[in-house]
């Protein structure tokens, strides 16, 4: 038996979660160092997985398969395609960055009741637990195995949202908000998150059972060849899609996200939107499109319209938000609209673009949210109106925030542009009107980013901002790699596309689809002649 | 030579990287380093130019394919550059005027503590603008297109602590983004139609016509939308006046000489598409004609010297767009006017900057007057630019603008008379508003009291040599470029292989047109002299009749935008936010409540029992699935 690389990649953060969580509360430094060590080890493993993966080889590689519950044909079965590989790597890259950014977020406050806070070990342990579950969800090629972790990751997420709020440096500033009020709001947001996702999970569970009843297997490769009746395929598809659309989230199932991201720490918010939610869109590609190609094509018109609504709706609502983190949350709803638009364009530009979009959105949102977190913790408020003129006192913070913002509005030269362009092109190839409607989103994206920048960073320096300090060395260490990635993938996204493209090809053949051909192709003599 | 092409762009890009990331270490060398790299870029451009001249006219092109940017299936986007006569013309204009303005800025920005960033942004602009004109496909052009938009945003808002500057920067970016939609859709449409979006692939008459006139018209219209945004043409013109919040060298380089002319480049470059789409061409000439009058009228009413010049810029680009819309009879003259305008308008803005430099950033012309004695060099160079722009016989504008007026008449029919008439009228108004600026600024008695005289204004003085020298160079160009280009139609012969050219037949003879233009010009000058030269200029704008008030308010453009987009949009968005909180969320909560057994139960949950509830729900789910599977297995 070969070395179970995929299992180990998920097991290392899982072990890290247990060890970090078990450390005594007093040993805060040790807990943080341990957690960071495990996160970095996971990153190395993810890099090895990426290195061992051969683009263009078998659809699922580095496979492992063991019988688990033979009675129902449930197997512990892992394997990665190109899409899973880049998402595992993204997760492994983001975790250490998020941890470094959250380094002091779970420290006990200088004042206030000590019993109100949980120890740092729990905070970082929960993060590692989420990482482990997300990675195994990306790797699972057994529907039941996937389902278990798809649901299980709600538990650590729930505690992260409900248990750890934004920590402010020094005193709680003039926000007019007592600790109790904010903790009530926080637990409400956590509950909402849980209810939504549990409901999605329950519906999916019914569909999972129905799938087994109809196809007698949970194995993804086997199910790709299964024949379901049209009605069964459509019903099961809807069950899966509902759960993924809650998680992604797709309009109108999005309302849990702003609260969850707004009330939790910046690091947790990044985990929600850049890591956990990606499982939803990933699962649309892997399960909806590959297992239910007929039903996916059947549902496409509705999903595309919902995706366009998400894009515009999220962006417009982002413009009028008063809270920085909620603004970023609505922006994410808009971005998930783009990702889903690309997936259901059912062509290779759309799907490769959507996969690349997941990666780029992960990086750009992490950058924007984490820098916003640095800003918020300094001021003691997340309200946009409490800021103004920050660029004067903290130019590096303002400058990097602007770069992250420009990435968010998909400026060419930064990573998100490439994926947004591919997604929009794919949508246009599918239905020009949908593509054009979605393009309008780029104006609103510019609006919410530039309004946010203008109100917080420019103008005269506001009271309460005058003593704001610029980024510290630790914070620069968080931001610099993200900036470098944004720039690199903006100029040269091809390494990611090379890994993703062949896997999208597999999906395309599962869909029995081919890319649309140009209506009036340029004659070969003119097109190919010059180069 | 191919590698020189990459180097041409790399030089300013490197400058931007070093200056923006270098921190305080490079503060001292920033102005010189930035200017030197711009100069290097110009030298490389000149070498490439001489290389092109050495080739036969039909084969003057250099290609450089750097790497594959994105590749998915049959979709392939390359980072590849194409230098031909059209892009060469732009390269020399951009790097030439660009270098002069870098040098000028050494003096102008000498006392600004953020000098390093300023030169970094200027270098970034040069790099983006060079990508725009050298790209060999529409997607890479889009990169440069948004890149110059970014540089423009950063430089308009350079003094970020001023709320007006930050607002103007945001407005410019947003309005440009509306135009960018057009360019994005153009690329999509090209790819789905032709399977490619490279110039070499698409821009052949036979290729464009194979798709039919409908597609060509659609392409033309979306490209026009893009051009309107970048070139501040009606209806996307509203950002340019506000863009004057940026430092004056920026107004000269980006918002007069180069970036705002990108729309003219786009249309001229896409000539194969427009030639096949008469409807789109009609839209182009309409936009051009309307804007040339719109900008000119606004220019008449402004007391802020930079805003008056901005109105003029809009108007002059209107001329270029009009010419480009005329098709092969106009392309060459659109570009020729673009180049001569680059000289005289950059010169005029630098002159305005020189005055502001001397007068502590005073821009109100009502507080100028009699400056010719105090600032002889500025007066001389500004004066030559003034004569050039109004089309004084023998100077640059005379040659390039007359050709456009002639071509407009040559369009023939009623259209020809309307367009030609608009262009002629524009020439008269140009003479009026430029003479107004000239008279209010340099002639008459000083309308300010210096500190020595017990007032608040500083004593006006001539600017340092580092600022005067670029103004002199530009003045030389303003005087001679037009004549030089027209000598033996050399500009025409140079560009013709790329843009094509056909002679039109004007219903009015050239001699009559030239005479009419000169008479109208003199009328405009005379009127301005009568109004502002013969009488005292009041220190505050008098209350006047409604057309003047309307013109002063930019013909109501911002009032309209505010009422429709800002207020309407805000109301819509607020309504949507309420709907999101009550409607969507409420509906979903209602469903959840029903599932959970009524809303009272839900309230209880939210009061603290929720954790146990949630986990019992999860546990229940696991139980159900286990039971189901077990039953099936047994």
C-alpha cells in the first residue's frame, strides 16, 4: 500500500486541533505556536499533494479506498482532481495567514470578566479542526463521507462565531455598545448560521438517502455511470443544490452571511467566506454537474438568473452598508454570484474561471478582511462613519487596503480580474443577455470599494483616528504574501489553469457538452498565419 | 528590436515599482529617477521609430510575443505587443510629452512631501498607457485601459486629504467603469463571433463583413461606449471637469494630452469594424459633434482657468471623435489633431500650472490680470499655444482643425452640412473662450493686491527654468508641428498604411472654408476682446441670464446625474436593504419558524436553548440517516 498522502494531509490539522485544544489555558503561547506548527506542516503536505498531482492524468489521483460501512456501501474513499488540488492548497495557504492575523484575537482582555472568554487554545484548535474537515471534504470521493464532513464543519464554525468576537486593542472605544449586547448579537448570528446550514444539510441528507436508494452506491466514480430516472435525478439534484446554495450562499438564501461575518472576528470571517463557503461551490462542480448532468442543464436557466441577482443584489447592498465587515460580506455574496454563474455556464471558460475565482476570491477577501480587521481593532469600531483620513496617519495600512480593494473590484493586473473575465465570458457564451447583465456588476463593485476607501481613508483625519498606528511587522507579514499572490496570479494565472483545465474537461464530458464554436470563425489563413 | 518593445514598457513599470515600494530610501532620488526612466522610454521609442522608418512603408511593424496570459480550451489571451505606425505615433507622443511633464514636475512638486508617490504614479501611468497603445489584442488593451484609469484615479485624488479631490477621483473611476462595460462586452462579442480578439485576426474588411452588418454595428456601438467613458464624451463627460482636482502636471499629461485621447485611438484602431457599420459611425459623429459644442460652451462660462481648459479639451476631443467617425476621410486627421492638440493643450495646462505655482494655487481668472509683465516666458509660451488652438494661420491647430472641418463637409448631403456647420461654429466658440482666458489672465490691470501692497496675494514671479524649459519645447511643437506634418502630406503618408485614407469631395471649396474659418475665428476673438479687454472684469461673476448660469453649471450634467443616479440610486438601494432585512430574511425566518414549531418556540430558542436545540436537530438527522441505512441493509 502506498503512503496515504491525502489522509495525512487532513489528519495533521486534525491532530493539531486536538493537541492545541488540550493544552492548558494558561499556556497561551505554546498553544499558538503548536497550532501554527501544524498549520505550516499542513501547508507543506498540501504543497506535496500539488507537486505529486499530474495534470492531464487520471481524473482522480492519489486515491485511497477502504471499506467503511460495507452494509451500505459506504467507503472511506479519497482522491483529488485538479479542482480539489488547488482548493486544498488555497485552504492550506490561508490558514497560517489567518492564524498570524488573529494572533492576539483570543487573548484575554486587559479588563472585564475573565470567564467571558475562552482560551486561545480553543480558538486556534477550532480553526485547525475546520481546516481538517474542509480538506477532507475536498478530498472525499464518496458522497456519504463528504456529507458527514460537510455537516460536521458546522460545529467548530458555530463555536468560532458564537464564542469569539472582534477584540479591540485597549479599551472598548466610543461605540455605545456594551459587551453583553454584542455577545447577544453574536450568538444570534451564530444560531442563524447554524439553522440555515442545518436546514440545508437536512434536505441534502434526504437527497443522499434517495441517491443510495436509486443508485445503490455512494462512490462518485461509480455514480458517474449510474442511470437515474429523470424525475429522480432532478429531485436529488435539487436536494444537493439547496444545501450547496445555502452554504455558497446564493440569493435568496444569503441572509445568514452578513450577520455571521459581521459579528465574528476578522479571521473567522475569512474562514467562513474564503474557506468554508468554497465547499459549497466546489460541491456544485463536483456533485451537481458530474452526478446529475441532465438535471443541471435543466436547472441552468433558473440558477443563472439567481446568480445574476446575487451579483447585483450583493453589490448594491454592499454600497449602503454602514459596517465595514458587513460591507465585505455583501461583496462576497456578489462574488459567489459570479462563481455560481461560471459553474452553471456549463462551458470550460465558465468552469475554469469559476475555479480560479474561488482561489482568487479567497486571497483577495482574506486580504481585504484581515486589513479591515487590523483597522477595526485599532479604532474599536467597525462603523464606517467612525473613520476618516486614515491614509494620513497610517499610509501602509491604507495603501494595502486600497490594493486589496482594487483586487476586489477586479482591476486588471490583479488576480481576480482574470477569473472574473473568464466567468463573464463563459456566461456570455451561454446567453449573451446574462453575460451583459452580470457585467454591470463591475460598476457597483467599483462603487462599494471606492466609497469604502473614500469614507475611511481619505479626507480630514477624524477624531479617534489621529493616534492610529500603522501596520506592525506581524501584520505586514500577513499582508505581504497575500499581495504578492494577488499580483502574481494577476499576471500569470496559467499555472493554476493548467491544473484545473483537464478536470474541467472531465466535467464537460460528463455533461456531454462542448464549448460553443465561434459563429463566424476567422479563416485559418488570417488567424494562424502571423504566429 | 523586439526586445526593445518590452523594454520600452518595462522602464516606467520598473520606475513605478521602485518608487512605490522603495519607501523613504528613494525619496531623494525620486524626481530624477522617475524622469530619467520616462526619458529612457522616449529614447527607446525614438530608436524604434528610426528602425520603422528604415523599413518599406507596407512592412513597418514590430511584434513581440511575451507569454500566454490565459489559456482555456480555444480561448487564448497573450501578453503580446504590436508596434505599427499608429502605435508608434502614440508612443512618441506619450513618452515625449510624458518626459517633458516629468521634468516640469521636478519644479512644480518640489515642495510636496509625497513627491515619491507622485512620480511613481506618473511612471505607472506611462507604463499603462504604453500597454494600451501597444497591445496586439483587445483584452490586453483592456488591461492598459483600466490601468490608465487607475493611474488617473490615484493622481486626481493625489491630495487625498481634500474631500473634493477624493470625490473627484472616485467619480472619474466610476464613470470610466461604465464605459469599460462597453469594452468588456466588445471582447466577449468578438470571441463568440470570430473566436479571437487579436487585431491581426479580426481587423480585416473581409473578416468583419463575414459576420454581417448587425454584428459590426453592435461592436461599433459598444466600442463607442468605451471611448465615451475614457475620452469624456457626451453622455459620459461629467468626470473631466472634476478631474482638475489633480495636480496640474497631471491635468496636462493625462487629462489633456494622452489618456483622454485613448477613445480616439480605440475607434481609429478599430477602423475595419466602423467602416463596416455605418450606423455606428453615425453615432460616433453625433457624439463628436455634440461634445465639441458642449465642451466649448462650458469652456466659455468657467472662471476657473483649469476648468475652462478642461471644457476646451472635451471640445477638441469632440473634433477628433467626429473626424474618426467620418471614416477613411477622417482617421488620419483625427490622429493629426490629436498630436498637435497634445502639444498645445499640454503647453496651455503647464502655463496654467506655472501661474498657479506663482499665485499659491489661485485658479480664479477673475483674480488674475496683467500677468504678461510678471511672467514673460509663461506669457509667450501660453500665447503661442493659444494661437495654435484657435487655428491661427500657420500654427499647428490651423492645419489639423481645418482638415477636420473640411472632412466634415466632405461627408456630403445634409449630414455634411450639419456636421461641418457644427465644426465651424465650434471654431468660433473656441476662439472666443480661449481669447477670454488669454485676456483675463495676461492683460488688463492686475485684479489682486500683493502682500507688499497690503493684500493677501503673493507677488507673481516667473517659474524656475526646470518648468519653463518644457513649456518652451511644447510651444515650439505648437507652432511648427502642424505645418511640418502637412508638408508634402507626410503625416498622411505615414499613417495611411494602417488607417487607410480616401479623399472626400467637399461641397464648399477649400479656399472658401479656410476663409470662413478665419473670419469666424476673428469674430470670436473680437467678441472676447470687446467683453473682457475693453471693459473692467468684475472680481466676482455677475448675476447673469439663465443660459450663462446653465453653462456655468456644466449645462446641468451634475444636476441630472445627481437627481437620477445618486438620489434615485440611493433610494433604490435603501429600499433594497429594507427588503433584505424584512422581506428575504423575514420569509426565510418564517419558514424556519414553521419548521421549528411556531415563532414562539423560535423566540425561546434564541433566548438560550438554541444550542441544545441545534444539536438535537443534528443528532436527529444523524439518527434518521443511520436508521434508514440500517433498515435498507437488513
